[in-house]
C-alpha cells in the first residue's frame, strides 16, 4: 500500500502531508510512492533516523538550517536521465548537466550533514569521481559544457574557428562530431557510477523528508511511538492535528483523549456530536502515520503493526457506482467482514454503522456486526449511538456533559447503553428554546 493510495482517506492524512515543508517536488513524489511499512525492523530503523533529525532540528542554528533547506531545494527528479544512463543511451548536454548538478549538490549536502554527524545516520554515496569526470577543470560550478579539456583536437578546432570565421561552418560540423564522441565517452565513464548516482538522489530525497518530518514533530508536539509486542495499542493524550488547528483558530482548545485497544472489540458509545467520529479519525490517522514513519499526535503512543487498515466512516454515497449511502456503507463493512476471515493483522475502525436506516433495523445490524467481528482475530474499534448488548466488547463512553460543559474524555462502562444528551447538546448550541422545551415535554410523555 503506497501513501498516495490512502492520502485522501477522511482521517486527515492529507492535512499532515500538506503541512510538511518539503523543499523539492521530487521528495514529495518519492514520499507519495513510498510503501506502508509492516515490519518491526523497518519501522524501528525509520524512527531511529528520525530521532537524530529531531535532535538536529532542535539544536541547529536557523541560519544553518536555512542553508541546508536551500541546498535541498535544488534536488530535481532526474530518474529519466538515470534510466537512460543505465541503458547506456548517450546523454545530451542537459542530461550531463543534471548528473553534474546532482553530484555537486550531493557533495555540498554531505559536508553540511558532517558538521552535525548526520553523515553517520544517512548514507549518501560519494560522487567525487562523477564530479571529476564532468568537471575536468575543477571549477565546481553546477553547469555543463563540452570543455576543451576533454579533447585537444576539439580545442584546436575552436581556436581555428575564432581565427578563421570564414571556415566556421565547415569547422562546426567537424567539432560537432567530436563533441558527440565526447558525450559518448562521458556516458561510458558515468555508466559504472549509475548505482551511486541513483542512491544519492534517493538519499537526498530522504534527507528532505526527514528534516520536514522532524520540523513537523517539533512544531505540532508529536511523539515517537514505541512498537507494541502484544498486539495492543495505547495512546495517552491523543489529539487530531487538523481539528486542534481549526479549534485553535476559533479560540478554542482541543481535549486530548486516552484510549487503548487490542484484539477484544472496543465499542465507543455516546450521543451525536460527542466526539466519537474524531476519535476514530484520529486512531486511523495515527496508524497510518506510524506505518509511514511520521510523528504521532499524542504525548505517548505504543502501537501494534497492522497489515491492513480499514476505515469505514459511513454516509459514503457512491454516485459513480449508483449506490445510496446505506448501500455504499454496507459494501464497505462487508469488505471488512471478508478481510477479517483472512490470515492478516487487520485494524478495522467503523463509525456509526447503519446510521442511515431506521433505528430498529439499525440496532439489529450493529448488534449482529459486533457478534460477527467479535469472533475474529482482529482489532476492532466501533462507534454507535444505538443501545446494544456489548457482549465481550470493551465498552467506552464519551463522558458527556460534566458541570454544564461537554467532556470528550472516554470512560469505561459496563454496557453499551447510550446516554440521552441530544437535547443538552442542542441547548448548548443555542438552538431555539421553544423547540427544545417541546422536545423535552414529548420525551417526558414517552417515559
């Protein structure tokens, strides 16, 4: 699973990617093409490198960081040129310039990283021999030209052209043939270095990405996760960066949440507008961030590695497939059930299933879904505002109104009964009091 395949997930992953201050378009494309990590070794190695970059970002002088960022802005996507070189296709002047520019840029970045021992963390192969090939005069200028140094015969022809302009056309043809021979020779010499050139390009993109991730961690107060050894996931003071940002701009505070879950189903109940959906979005976001090597929005996090993440947020009308909201939701949940029967480490997060049908059938569908998935070896977190029997599920409830204010923290409860707080929430929103009073009267009559 590549990052670009899940970037539009409604969990808020795009907000995190858009917040990365990447310096080159190539680094962004490389990141989008990266695969979701599913091995402990790979994830551990990724975060070990990122820790060094966070320390670097926290300790570095702004002027030094700006110098590094400026250098990284020069990284270009020259994969087509590298492909041509690998196939021994004669490189033209632009392609030779791209290789020379990369080699000089790579050397400059290595020097900067060495000043803070980051060259021990990031392996950027030396391209000194590439520079020697493409910069015979040792000018260290990131431009390319078929230099006189490459061929004495070419040097003599150019002298003749300057002295005898009347013979220039004839001499130009001869010089062009020699120049093409020089390009062929340069391509041949560079061919033996194509692997180092490709690795250097990738390494520079990774430096760009790690610096951006580190800066994001510091700016947003993200944490390094530990890897769960028992299949459980635990979060302390978890928050959703996008929601927190929106509330901050409105002068409000985001209330962090503590939550843990494992293979036993976790059922979160609470009234509408109780923050249940935000919890699921945040859990989904955190799982993706973890397995793509980002900082985690929490004060502490211990996360289990999953092979697949399935987020069903409901109300997903599919115009292209001609499906109603209910039909689309049923198809998505059916896919979860099918996936649960396969031998994979699955995390399923299902928000308010059957919310778009009548309460009687909706309650029955949710109750039955919980029973079906409770027997599977998977991690399940599901929210609902229906009153259902939780069975063996771990039950959590949004605390709700506390001293007249909405408390979004999660508390453990014994059953799946949903608190009746819709009218209190509506009243707190300043909804027409006549409507609320009449609704209370109708509720009292039905009791």
